C-alpha cells in the first residue's frame, strides 16, 4: 500500500514518464477527520510534486514543457458549462495561437490533480450537534479551495450516504481530464452544510470567488490552524488511557501482599466467631439442642480455618524465601510418622 508518504519512492517504479499524458493524481481526504485534512493535503501534494518532478526529468525537455503548457492552457481557458449555454454561437475557448501563460497555476506538475473530500455528509450530521457546523464547513471549504487554486487542482466533495453525492460526477471528471471526454456538469461553489456537494473544476476558481462566499462575520480566520477549530478526540482518548493505566506489582511484592492479607484474615474471622459464640451462649431462650448445634459449628469453623490458612501461608512463604518443596514434603511425612507412633497401643 502507498498510504504512507515514506513509501513515495515506490511510485516511479510503476508510473513511467512516457505515460504521464494519461496520468492523473488523485488525493482523497477524510472529511470526518477535519482536524487532519489540511495537513494531509499538503503532505500528499508535496509527494505528488516530488514524483512528477522526478518523472519529468526522465523526459525530453520539449515533452516536459508540452505537458506543463497543457495544464496551463486548460486552467487559463476553462469555461464553465453554465456560461456556454447563453453563448452557443460564440467561441469562448482560447485558440491554439494564443500565448499560454505558464505562470498559471503557481505550481505546475504537468499532470492533472483532483482533490476528493470523502464523507462530505459529516458536517450535515454535525449540524444537529453543534450550532457552529455551518461556519466550520465554510472554513474547511475555503482553506481547501485556496490550496487547490495554488496547484491548479480541482476539488470535489463526495458521499456514499443515501443515494450518493457527486460519485458519478467524479467518474465523469476523471474521464474528461484523462481522455478528453466532454464535461457537462456545472461547477458548484455556493454550497452549504446541508447541500455539501462542492464541485470546483480546475480553472474555475479564483481568489475573488473564494472571498465572495466567505461570511462577513466568520469566527474563523485563515491563519487559524485546523487543530484549533477541530479538537482531535484521538489525542484525548490516548491521554485518558495513559492516565488509567494500572501498574502491575512484581511477583515478590504481590506474594508479600497476599501473605499480609492471609495473616490478618484469620484474626478477624476468629474474633467474629468468638463474638457469635458469646451471643449464643448468653441466650437463655433457645433450646439445649439448638445451642449445641451452634456450638459445634463454631468449634468446627474455628479448628479448620487456621489449618488451611497455615498451609497457604507456608506455600507463599516458600515462594518468597525459596524454600525447597522437598523439605516441606519430608517435614509433613515425619509428622505423619510421629502421629502413627502415638496411635499404636501399648500391649505390655
């Protein structure tokens, strides 16, 4: 995959300089992550510029100049279909004898460039959650149009939500720029957050047009970074995750903690058992059978719990001190032997 700018060196391996006449650079931006679109666009435009420069060096100077002049001529002579309808008898195109202004666009790669804003419906869904969605949509569109004007690239917002928006238009535009198919769709610059299908073909835009659609009291200035307008939720999630990290104890610390809890545990339970025994013995109204049963339960719990806890404490103590398991087993075997000796009756 070539979604990493560090892999830009691989692009010239499958794009030949002889095929630049039928080549187009397309940069797709994710508008649902508006905090990163401007930086992403600048990054990939830089990659496209470097690749095209490298490929044009491999060509004859005359052929490279012809490709750049083709872009300059298209941008300078573009006429929107909305203007052609009322001037069918007039020739609105620049003739081939006219001199081409090679300073247009400012950065000429010799290859058509189209910038696609995918998930354009993001701002319309944001409208229900924020009252500033309209101003933010206008800010993003204005800033993207400014940088696209510099490179002479087109800008199209698309969406696959519902019936889709500008999907067929994008396909028609690709065929138009690569194979000279006729393009009948009109430019759409005056868009809103509800009608987000922005379409700015190469050669249509200008600084005056961009400024004309800007609200007179826009809260967002052109010098404002995108990250100041759109907070990146991923950074906030990452910060919270780092704060909520639990540091695991070392094994020795963990075993000591368990040993401490085990030592303090039996004392609490035995004290509770003693208190309950005192209460049961103090009661005079309960029958003798019931008190004896409760007494047996208390004596059973009191005699069994320390033994089991003692074995567990011995286990953790052996882990902490490195006591050999064989010593523990031999000790238990010796205790069994002594118990058996005590149990043998004396016949003498």
